[in-house]
C-alpha cells in the first residue's frame, strides 16, 4: 500500500484502519505524510501485520520514532527492508542496531 506524498491527507486514523482490516499487508509506504502518520499507527501495523516485508517511513517529519523501531523489532519477523531516510533524525543508533541484530538480513536505508 502506497500513501506516499499525501501531504497530511492520510493520518494515523487511516493507517490504523489498514492495520485493523489488512492483516496480510506486505508493504507499506507512508513517505511524505507531513508528520500525520506516527508511532501510534506504525506500531499497530507492526503488531497486526506480522507478514510485513517492507516499510518506508521516509520524510515522516519526526512522527515515527524509536518506539516504532522497537515494536518492529519484536513483531515483524519477515521484514526484509526498512527505509528511514530523511525521517527527521528521530531514530537512535541503539534502536537501529538492535533491529539489525534481531534481523541480520534486514536492509535498512
């Protein structure tokens, strides 16, 4: 599912609905959502969509933080790639390192 570049039109409310009703979701792109998509919905996606293969949170203006990374580490065993470029520097190296350690083949951009 790609909701990139929606400039705030897609919010946590929409992504929470996706998590609730699309448990088999494989890829999610929330790039450029102007901070309207946050840990609240990304964590729910991680918990409910356990077969997620790819997630892009580029340019989410600080809405997605280490909290989501920790939840992804625990609940997304099949994740193959995660794109966090231009996300506002909201991720610590400790959280990213823990994610990489738990998922050695994961590609983090």
